[in-house]
C-alpha cells in the first residue's frame, strides 16, 4: 500500500496539487485499510481529528516509509454489534502533514 500511495503521489497531475493522497492502514481490521484521495481538506481533517496514537506503526512493523511520505496515527474505540468496546488504530501515510 505504501508503494501504491507513493506512485499515486508522484503521478498526481499539477492541477490536483491540493488533493491529498494517503494510504490508511486500519488495525486490528486490516480489511478496512484503503488508499484515499481527499478532495476536500475539511473532510480529511474530520478523519484525523481524534486522539493521536502513542507510537508509530512504521516503527512497530519496521516499515520503510518513503522520504516524501509522512505518518499520522489516531486511536479510538468502536462499539461492536454485541455492545463490546474495542480499540482501533488508523495510520495515515502519504500527504498527511500540514505542509504537503
């Protein structure tokens, strides 16, 4: 996913300069992970406006993150169908910094 995100970042046309390209890795439900193109800054901010994760997934998993990519992690709780609460982390890689 990180390589695909890096490719999309490099291939993005100049007129899409303000479109954020990200790879979102979701834990523990990896099947919810996705590549995202955020066309609206407020929409992107609504996704990353949660409690920051305490460490980095790239460190935990020993990922090689390309130099032009940033990493932001958030942590929150989700209620399952049975009422059980479980922790979720979402890790955003790519154009996630304020200066993208």
